[in-house]
């Protein structure tokens, strides 16, 4: 059996990548000091962690974990629901604003 090896990612790379993606996709200003009227400022570490938790959940379901497992009171399911709630609260004002602009 192979020992799992952690992959170290440069935090600066993660932050810059997340800021560029967030700016292009969500319209979040790249500069942290710029106030955005559509929602809270980007907290790179928190958004990155939430995305990784949701991605890990997707991989577990794709490899055979039952969909209903997210409803059990386990640490994985608590992390999943907390990450999902955070992303929904972070993205909802921006999506709502985009929908209003298209109308």
C-alpha cells in the first residue's frame, strides 16, 4: 500500500489564481482594498478551502459513496454543509446582481 503524500501548493500562487478567477468569473475586484457593492470581499483561503471540500465530496460520490451519506452526522458531512453554506452566502448576492443586470 502506498503512503499518501501531501502536495504542497504555494500560497501566493493559490491567492493570485483565486483572485484572477474570481475577478474574471464573478467580477470581484482583484485589489483587496477595493470595495465591491455586490457582496463581501474575497477571502482566498476560506473560498479555496470550501471549494476543496465540495470537490472532495464530488470525488467521493463519483467513486461510489452513497449520495445520502452527506446527511449523516459525521465530520465530513458537517464540513460539506458548512462549505456549501459559505459559498452560497458568498455567491448569492453576486448571482442576484448579475441576473438583475440581464433583465
